C-alpha cells in the first residue's frame, strides 16, 4: 500500500485516478471522531429526519384541557393511546407508541359537556385511561402522529 | 489461505473530510463514516486481495505501528464489520486472483 489518500468526492467511473493522490486536504472543520488514529473505525450514519418520520415518541398531555376528546353520540370521550409494549420504553415522561399506534375511547363516565361536572368527569376518564395503561396526548401530538402513521382507535362508539 | 477483497468498491461514493471519510454504498443505500486507517484498508483491498497478515504488515508500516496482537485483532474486527456491511468478502484459496 502506498500513502495514498482518497480525494474529495471520488467518482465511480474513474476510481483509480481520483482515489490516489498525495495531496493533503485542508481541513478546518472539527473532527467527528477523536482518539487513536490507528484503530480502524467504521460507523453507519442514519438520518435524523428519517428516524423522526418513523418514530411516534410523545409525552402525555400537560393537562386535561389539552387532551384529545372525540365527540361521539355518547358525549366527549377521551382518546386514550397505548405505549407500544413491543418497544423498549424510554425512561422519563416520554412514551414510544410504536409504528402503528393503538388507542381506545374512554366511555365511562359519560360526559355532558355543558354540565358543571364535565371537568370532573374528564379527569375520571383520564383515571380510567391510566388504569388501562394508556395516556392522554395533546392535540398537537395527535395531529403529528396522524400525519405520520395514523392512530387505530379500537372503539365502536363513534 | 484466506484472502480478503472488496465487493462492488467501484460503486462507492467517497467523500474526504480531511482524514475522515463518508462512504455512500448504493447497494444498501447506507452511508458509513470511516477514519483514515479504515478507508486505507478498503482502498488497499480494492487493489490487492490480501490476507490479514499482509494487510497488517502494510498498515503497520504506513501508520508506523507495531503489528502486535492487539493491532491485528483490531484489523480483523474491522474486516468482519466490513463483511457484515457487504463491503468486503473473504475467499479461502491459494491464489487470490483465481475465480
């Protein structure tokens, strides 16, 4: 082997002529890798954007007022989404809903949206959701997930 | 004798970032990061199918290293990693230029 260095942007058709050069490139950028240069390293790079497109990681809605309630013939029902059991959940307050998020609508207690008890019953629906292992998500998170993968709602009460 | 050689090296698109390299592999659609010594291994194998001993001898000389057991193990590890990525293959034969 000679002390050859690949030249910037080599092309397929003229590999031999462009790969071999003694020219030392100017490098002012910060090195991606620090450490011993005599240990061979290869790492496969992944696009952050691609990962973002395929992940459904979200947190629980900050409060009941930002949660998603679906209007049904039986009144508003909390959209209760389930972290994907097949995914290793991230510690903290974030949940991975997986590639095909699943949800259900909480039917009990029934909410009369104009009654004074509406807020209390919303919280009771949230408790019911938590009891099933689900979480409430915000309208913003809902829109984002619907744009990417959609959410399957396992309910017949709509 | 086990010889290592590159696989579809001519299809790779290599970008030099100054002793660091990104390698786009059209076959897999993946982009890999290489440091100086790992890209030199790949280039060397594209020109000369070689045994691990031959690779270590040349690299040790070029990088002024002692080709000790640890050095050889590091080279061997990266060759197997290359193989997993489909960048190199190994052939068990007497003459590296046969078949």
